[in-house]
C-alpha cells in the first residue's frame, strides 16, 4: 500500500470484458450517494455563508466534474476503483468559517491546502503516517463516521414511515433476490420507491431561496483568491487533516480491506493537485472518498471493480454539468428521503467497517477500536478538528500505551 504500484492499464478490449451490470450499478450508486446527502452538506455550508445560487452551483460543478475526470483516469491507470470527491467534514468546517471569513479568503485557503497536501505526499510523510496507524483503529474510525448514516435511516423511517418505509421495503425486496439485485441496484429501487411515495403523498417541497434562482444548466463561476493570515490559520491545517487522516484514511482502509493496494503517495499528491484545480471554482479540497469507494467495492470481482470506479467518475462529470439542476433537485425532496437513501446505500459499508474493526485474529482483547468508535461518534470538535480525527488520536494512543503492552505481557 505504500508504493507507486501500477499495473498495465486496461485496453478497450479489457474494458468490454470486465464491464458488467453490477459494476455499472455500483458506479451509479456511488454517484447517487454523493449527489444526495453530501450535496446537502454543501448547500448547508453555502447557506451559512450566504453564498449566491451561482456560487453554490459552481461549487457543486467543481467537486463533480473535475474530481470525476480524476476518478476515471486514476481508476483506469491503477486498475482499481479510486473514487475522488470532496472532504465532507472539511465542508462543514468551511460552512462554520464563512461566518467570519469572506469567500475569496476561503478560496485562498483552499489553494494553500492543496500545496500542503502535495508537499506531504511528495515527501513521504503520508506513507509513514498510514503505516503508523493500526488498521483496526482506522476501521473503527470509519465505522464511527459511517454510523450516523445507519441511525439516520432508522430516524427517517420513524418520522416519515410512508416514504422512508417504502424505500426500505423496496431495498429489502431487491436485496433478497440474487438475480434481480445484480441487474438493478437495491439503492436505485429504493430511490424510485421513495420518489413514487413522494408523488402519492405530495411530499415534494417548493423550491425557495437561492436554489429558485438557478437555471437548469449553468457555467462555473471563477473566484479570485485572497490570502489572509486569519483564513490560512483557521482552515489550511484542519482541511489538510480532514483530507489525509480522515477521508483518505477511510478510503485507503476500505480499499485495502477489499484486497486492493491503493498507492498512498500517488493519490495523496493527486488530492493536492485536484484541490488546486477545483479551488478557483469555490470547491472544497479533493479527497479519496471513503463512503463512495466502499460502495464501489461492495459487489463483483476485485479485478473488475475498476470499471465501477470509471463508471462513477464518468457519471459524476455528467452530474456536475447539471449542477444547477442537482441543487434544485436536492432542495425539493425532504431531509428524511435523503437520510433514508444515504443510510440504505451505506449499510454494507457500515457492516464491513465494524467487522474489520472488531475481528481480532489473535483472540486477545483490545481496547483501542472501542475507544476510537466512542470518540468518533461523540461528535466532539476541538480546535476546529472533528471527532473522527480525535478518534484516531485516541485509538492510536490506546494502542501503543495499553493494547500492545497488554499483548506483550499476555
């Protein structure tokens, strides 16, 4: 996982042989997931910063189009699903920072973050950091970060049983069928069932606020950056940490658990370059997306999963080109619909994360994964750094102070 491991990129003939319905479905599901809950997070941050509708759509354009192209190229070159999107905790951090910073100052911080990520990747610091982190601790952090999707699913059914309940029933029906689940992604069935329930119940909301000003298709809006000490101090290091230690850590752990060997150095540098490219569009820093990659490796043969990554990237480009339409679409569906859809999409990834975190092959009791999980789900925010980061810190500390000492004395 530490080297620049490259297999021969697949030829057009290889692509035709490796492509299949379930890989197309996994790629579509990955984009579908990213275009719902995570986009809602962007819209929340944009609203907190009083961004215009055009600025919000430009942000969405950047995170989908440019990262989609990067995803297609990386998945093809490395012959594994490497899905690049944007840092969700970083988006939340930006939304909070917009209360005191201007939009050009935030964009300036984006550019500085991209440079820092490239330096950390090129110097090998990231590789050493990932080798230092115990796999069970990283996966416990992933489980904690993903847990809210599961609880959100339960809460959505409780508060909107008709819509969310219809989605769950459709998901179960498709999941139970070994034949149909390969042809139609269960999450897609849940999406269609939820939309049908919204039509029947009249649950669609009226588009108001900035989203109502958008046309169906628009062009990105470039932002001239401003570099200020306050913005750099407030955002650069926290954003870099959310990319490297949180999001990339999740993505690498998910891919490794599926049997892939993600090139840490290369994809860290790629995240830095991607961050520089999307920044002028107002888009938050690029990262290797943990949840999306978890969806891409959930089906099929490992050697063919790269086609799911390429599908995801190609569809992301299309979604980004229709960014104004997407922003309007997310605005008309209720939060319970988005929560149910995201929760159903993440169930398999959540199960895998818990299994990897708490399946200790030695049979000896370890405390670190549990501590990591508890801190991660606590929701604490210290120094502008969220709970997943502090979960890693706590887990690594317990590993080296208690667990390894207990094992050596056992």
